[in-house]
C-alpha cells in the first residue's frame, strides 16, 4: 500500500489505454509517458474518476476484477508512474519542442501538370484558385525569389527550397535560377540551403538528374506500385501510361550518390500499403511516403470499408517494420511514425501538425505566400505576398485556428499532443476524416517507443541516423550517402 496516499482522494490523468499486438499499454496524454499495462488498470482508472482514496478504490474494484493485493499493487504502480494523482495535484504537461533554425519554402514553379491523375489533391497544379492561375513562375520572379524570402523571413540558419507543382520540372529553368541565387545568398550570409522536389518523374532526364546530384537534392518521386497499378491512373494527357518513362528515369537517378530518394505512393483501392512499400523499395527509395488517398467518401477511389480497415491494420503492422530495421542498424523505409516516436523519446508535445505558417510556407508562381503549398489558391489561407511582407496577425490567426486546442474535435482526443490536430490543409478541405489513421499511427508509435524503452532506447536515435547510434556507442562511423538526411518536417 502507498503510505503517502492513504486516505487521500486520487484522480486519473487524461490517458489512453489500449491493446496492440497482444500487449496492453497506458499512455499519459499530456506528459507523453508510457507504461506496460493490463485490463485491471482500466477498471481502476474508470473508478478513480469519482476521486476515491486508495482504500476506497481497493474496496470498490475488488469484487469485479482481482484480489485486494493485486489491485493495491496496480494502484501503487499507477501512483508511482503519475497516472493517479492526488486531486489537488496538477498533471504534468510535456513542454513544446524548441523551434529549429530550419525553414522550408514550398515553391510552385509550375502550376500545371503533364499527367491527369484523378486523385490529385492539388487539382493538377491548378490548386484552389477560383480562376485558372498563371501556368508557371516567370524568370524575373524566380531571379528575385531568394532575396525576397531572406528579406521577409530573416534569421533562419538553413533555408530549404522544396520545388512543387503541378509538375515542377515543367519549369526547370526557374528551379535552376532559384538554386543559383540560393547558393550565392547562402555564401554571402553564412547560412545554409538545401533542396527538395516533388515530381512525377516523367521529365527527370539525365541532365536534370546530374544537376540534382551536384546540388544534393532530396527527390520525392511519385510511382504507384507496378506498371498495372501505376498506369491505371497516372497517365499523360493523351491517355498513355507513364510507368515506363518514370522507371527509365529512375534507373539513372538511382546511380546518383548525392540524391536522396523518397518514394511516394497513393494508397487506394487495389494498392494496399504493404504492397506499395515493397514496390517502392524495389524502385530504389531510401525512404517512402505511402499514405491513403484523400478524397470524399462519394469518390469511387476513396478507401472505404474493408480496404480502409486493412490500411489501418497495415499502419499498426509498421511496428514490426520499425523494430526490425532499427534493431539491425537501419533507418526504416517508412518515416510516418518517426516524429511521434522522437516526441516520446524527448517528451515534447505538439501544438500543431507541422511547421506550416511558422517555419514552412508555400509560395505561388506569382509570389503569394500561404502556410504551405497545399493551401495555395485558398483566399482564407493567403498570408500576403513576398513583395508586401507577412502580417504577423494573419500567421497567428492561422496557427490558432488549426491548433488542436482550438479545434472542437481535437480538444478531447487522446492523440492531439502527438498529431497536433491533423494536416491543416486536409482538415480545411475534408474535415477530420483522417483521425482513425492518425490514431492508428500514434498507437503504433507508442508501441515502438515502449519496445525500445525496455530493450535498448539508444536504437531510437537511428530514426535520425544509424550513424548516431554508432557514435553513442563509441564506435567509428563513416556515413553512407543519405544516412544523415533528416526526415521531412511534421
């Protein structure tokens, strides 16, 4: 029995109690702590909502769950681990992570696409403009973009440029101009810069691949599995499938040692997550982003019913993927759970899904500034233009609107400190239809964290780089290309 708690009414902290892969876990929603658990804990915590003392809890739980000694033992554990607190004691709230000196600018160099994918969430490059936007960024805008970004957003140590569209390689000249300007500015200001691109791969020929190798690009290439599943939907305007040319371009890109390849697939009817990940690995991806299609339920491609349930099961099965890879000194191919696991490791909560509107911005082809590229064209999301500068009040209003503390659905959701309220662009368009996926990801992340917390927590630093694990253990490490690449923000 807990002497200091005898006679003192107790109450439970906000928690989530769940079973995953045959194991019961208990998660503190605000402190971000985890313990191994059992069904008895749920009974105790449910009764403790009435603010009962230890003695009262033992008596009221005794008849329906276990012996008095077993109940007292679990109560002791729950008190010692902070899941049961005296009624006058405030629960622990994990601090926010400290902002980094890295900022991402998602630049729409092209607002058109040469493919006609029906599930495209940026409307084939037209985004959410009421009227058709300009097709591409003009040379003069590209030439002045870096200078304007540094003027409007001073003080960052690293400026990341993520070229976006549409298909950004439809305007490679703008990319080249921005890279040249970024490197000159970095040298002049003692800052750093790096480059990302999201591309369908159809225009990524040898000369462009060489350019990306020279400038150490991270390339998100979109390819939906094998020829059959890819060409079903990812077709050119003339109806021809794009798989053959994408695979041919990838074959050369894979030979470039300074290019970090991240494969991207849209999980939909006929392309399950597990299969997509296997095929992305076959295509040479060092990491992958394979997430379910985001469409309204009325769309014929929407992931519903048994297929949606299978997707959630595949997300939870990522536990084995992470454990196997980290235990063998490899960075997991899938990175969707990494940031949540690192939150648990560092005990830092989120108050937003990603750095949108804070350290990440979308820039349209004409220099309009939005919280990220997925918000481009939405009047309610427009922050300003680069030429005018940013109104801090608009940034704050955007962050406040989509914070989990201000979204009704999120306020009582157990995963809000891990997911940060969901992607603001998707919530703005679809509402909170993705919450089941986010909760499945959080449960899997908690289970992975707890596995290594009990075995070797050092392995979790492999989420950043397997080389860090070697350094911590005192061994020599010669990073291979791509090993030290950080996971994407969010």
